[in-house]
């Protein structure tokens, strides 16, 4: 059983067990003390029927696996939402940074996409919020840079931007875990 660190970043591919690992840490936190709370900050947005179904399935599954964990939906203002909900007795799970970055860089209305400098600033604000959080944080994100180089310019730019964000968040967190096939591999542990 893993000890809950002040800040944990869980990376992995799709269906690697990232969210389950975060839920396990939240469950442990809630069981450790009757005064503990847990809040999920969900960054995904339902742009189509498949995503609506996926979100509903995740919500139902999470309610069974981690009863008592509240959910806050926030697709954009992540640093501010962390500041607003973090306290010493509340573990916050952010699921996931990849969708948050997608919301900033590839919104439904392309005219609302943030320029690169604003995306970098949002990452810096997030890392400052991680450093200032009085309670434990568990952040989930995808590692998508292990495959072949993408064909399109926009996809290559997104992979590069996500890689930079992952490096920033990994540097800001006490613990970094890579998930593969449901198994955790600790990359960094300063606890």
C-alpha cells in the first residue's frame, strides 16, 4: 500500500491504471481519518455522445470505488480551482492534465485556443498552486511521447507541449509514478 505524498504525479498511457491508482490513494486517505475529505477535479468535457457516455461511466464507477469523494468539474481554471479546494484535510485528485491541456490548446471553438505563452503561463500557475497547496494532491496525466513522431504539425505541437507540461509538473511534485499494465513504477520519491 502506497503512502499518500504531499504531491503525486501519475503518468501512463491510456488504460494503464492511472485513474485507478489515484482512486486507491484517495480511498486510503479517506480511511486514514474521519476528518479527511477527497475532491476530484475533473477536466474532461463532453463534446460528443461517446464522451458523455464515458464521463457518466467514470462517475458511476468512481462513486462505487471511492464513496464520499466529491467531484468538481473544471476544464480551464485548474490552478484557481486547486487553490479554492485545497486544505490540510482534503486530498485533491486532478484527472487529467492531458484533457486540461487539450481544453486550453484545442477548444471546440479554435478562436478560443490560448497562444503558446499563455499555455506556458498556465503551466507555471499550476506548478505554483501545487507548491502552495496545504493538502495532498494527486495529478493524473498521459505519457504520449513514447511512440512514433506524429504526422501532423498540430499533433506534433501538442505532444511537445504536453511533454513540457509533464516535465514541469514532475519537477513540482514530490512523487512521480509511471503506470504500465496496472503496475506502478516509482520514478521519483522525495517523501
